[in-house]
């Protein structure tokens, strides 16, 4: 779809991304998400099986009291804009994941580690619904293939079997497929919505054993 830029959704500009990035970096603790991770988290929620309200996902992002009301209002406004932009960007094929950078002997390279970490945490917020459907319908697992491959490659997820590291070309190919993957997964859940039985089973699982995701690594600098 070729959409004129004038019709694109109102996403954060570079200055706003930098502002949010700097705030998150100034308040990050061990295992907390940076900007790429927050984008991955919100991306998972945008294409997931059920609505997740801000009061549920904000604790995954914010971990300290704001210095004052003005700072709080500004950070929350930036997060709201980032959140709103994801679904709108997917609707017009304008989505791009916010990725990190890692330093290598050959210089800095893009890394999906932080984005995948956040995406996994987004799935965790509705873990019962995702896990049940992934177990019952191989189509969903197949749709998620490129994202799962990146997450396993980066050590975010554990593979059931021995997993050979992706080559640079394979890694780049999986990265290039991320927007299409999100579009397909969102479409999947719209065409195959969760049933009342699945919701009841997920609630029972939570009550029986609350889900506590394992700590994960966080990535480096954001790049948009």
C-alpha cells in the first residue's frame, strides 16, 4: 500500500523519541525496558488477542515516581502517542520497529534484542491466551516464525531443540519481515478471536499460579 506521507499517522518525531529515550535511560534499573523494548511491548499489545489497559502495561515501563506533575504529564503523553501510533502505522503499512545498537568488532550493528524482549513481555501480559492458542493452532506459531527466530537468536526465548545461530543475512531477513508479521498476527486474532472458554481457562491459570516472566537482557541504543 502506497500511502501519501500527509496521510500517515502522527508518530513521535526524532526529538520526541530522543526525549523519551533519555527519560527511560535516566530511570532504568536492572532488567528494565529501554525505548526499543517499550516499542516491542506495545507492538505485542497492539496485535494481541485482548485489550491490555495502560494501568496493566505502564508498570512494565515506569518504575520510579515522577519528579513533578509536569514531567509525569509529558512522559505519559509521549508514551500514549507512541502506543497510539503503532496500530495506526500498521493500518497504513508504515510500521517500523525501533531497534537497538550493539557494538561489534566491525562497528555498531542493529539489534532486535530489546524489541524482542519487550514483545515477549507484551505476550506475557496475556500469557494464558497466547500460550493456549499457540499450542492449539500451528498457524499462529508459523506466522510468528521470524520474530520467534530473532528472539531465540538473541537469547530472549529458549528453543525446544538445538538452534543454529542465524547468519547475518537471515537475521536481516527476519528483521525485514517484522512489520508483515505484526500485520498478519493482528489479522489472525481479528479473524479468530478468543472464546469465552479460553478466557475462563486463562483466568483459572492466573488464579492458580500467577505468571512471573523470567528476567531478560536489555539492549543498547535506540535507532529508528
